[in-house]
């Protein structure tokens, strides 16, 4: 295989509950998983019902063009349906963008400590990653604009960012977009957008009217609770969308996922309940970190990055002690943050179980 494929370090996903139960001799029912920024309420009831109906038609291929889902998204985001690309999760969108716009040897700009899939998608097409040093654990947009080279084809921005939870206000992103050359595609990855407080929300989906090189990426995996179904989508102008749809697998979003996503999109109560739980859980976790004197990065997502020690073994060490107590969180050594752990915000009792286990781990 190509050298650039051999050079890829595999994505490190959160350990599944069953595996941890077996490895540490624990009862699955007692395990708390706060490792993959999933929705602690699980899948909405409305989506379950829609899936039960759609299941009757599983003998047929999915709608390759996602007519109903795109119609619903078009209405929600006030863009024509042919400005939308559906993805098998938004990871698929990130990868489709790399395939559609980057050739082997060309460069892609993204930030240090930004989402791991940007590097994977870049390497997957033999692209050259230009990793820009972070500022305060978040994106330094001025430095990123300066880092764009003649052969740069793509920029990835995560807002809020994973794993650090940092947020970039609208005005700063708009100023950045105004600086980026028109032939460089910018993917604005808003996987955690729905967790933002109303005062931090902005109409990024309407920016694509002004910026022909902008792709806004969203997902149903987080606030909508459909991580296991794999549904994401992109909004961009038709010329960009057309290219992404050429490279996209025709049936990349399955029938159950399409039906569940339409239902979830219309389930305002589910979203509101999740946002409220998240805001309260954030207070619960950060109050405990304050009490323990632990540094954390203020987060705008459904997770918090916390520093659990001053030596480079700290993250892995504390993680292991947590695992033995049946608490799964995410070590972030692969992000160059070996002293930190990323904790997804769960239900109040799940957060409490984690906090108790953390206190024991820090002894
Ligand atoms: N972008 C960011 C910033 C993420 O954190 C994630 C999930 N870890 C994704 C995209 C991809 O999520 P999904 O493929 O489930 O939509």
C-alpha cells in the first residue's frame, strides 16, 4: 500500500462497555461510559417510532438522495435541498471533503488539538498536514490564515472544538473567511453546535450564501442522540455540493438512519432536555474540578477537558484507575495532551459516579 496509508495512526475510539466489563471483571450494568461525547438520554422516542416504520422497507435500498431528510434540513436551515450533502456521520463529510478537494501532496490546514479525523482524512488522500499551534487550547485563526500556502486546498475548523471544548465567536470566523483565498475550501465543523447557549448561536448555514468556498458540517450523533446510526450532513453552495456528491457513496446513509434523523430534527423537546442536562452537568463536573483544584478548559460542548496531573503519565494512569472502577473516559495522549482526560457530560448520577471514582483515583 501507499506510504501515506502506512503512516496513518489509527483513530482511538472510546472502549465499549462490554470490553471493559470483560477486561476488568465488572458487571456491565455498573459501568458508566463518559468517553465518546454521546447523548446520555440515548435515542429520542420519536426516532425509535420512525425506525420501526422504516424497518418494514429494509428489503429496499435506502433513498440514495435522502429526499425526505434533505427536505427537512432544507426547511430547517433555509437553504435549497441541492446545497446539502448527507454523510455516514459527519466523519464521512470530513473525509468526502478531503477526497473531493485535495490531491496527493497538496496541503490541508488545521489546528493543534483539533479533532483527530482532520489528520486522518488528510493522510487518507496523501495530503500534507499543516498543523497550526493552538492558542489557549483553541484555534488561532490569524495564524491559520497565515499558514495557508499556495498548494493549500482545505482548512478544517472545529467550533466548538473536540477535545478541548473551545469556541470561536461568529465575528472572528467571518473575518477569517474573508481572509481565506477563494480557491481554498473551509470546512466549518459544528458537531457540537446545538449545545451552544442562544447568545453564542449564529446562522452559519446562511454564510454559505456569502462564501462559495465554505462547507458547514453538522451531525445527528451528539445533541440528537443518533451516534450509532451514523448521520451527518454538509451545507455548501451547489458547485461544491455537486463535487461532494460525486465522491460520496450512493447509499452512505441507511434507511433507518434517514427516518430517525427526520424525526429527531422535529423533536424540539428532546433537544431542549439535552441542552439543559448538559448545562447542569457542566456545572456539576466543573464544581468538582474546582473543589479538587484541577485545571480544566472552559467548554462549550458536551464534554470537559481536565488536567489530572503534572507528569506525562498522569492521563493514562488516572484513566486506568477509573477503568478499574467501571468508569470509561477518554485519554487524550494521542492529541498531545498526556496530562489530561476528556470527560463527556452524562446524567447527574453518572457524573456523580465519575466524580467519586476520580476522587479515589487522585487519593
Ligand atoms: N467533528 C467533531 C469535532 C467531533 O468531535 C466528532 C465526533 N467525535 C465528529 C465530527 C464526528 O462525529 P460523527 O461522525 O458521529 O458525526
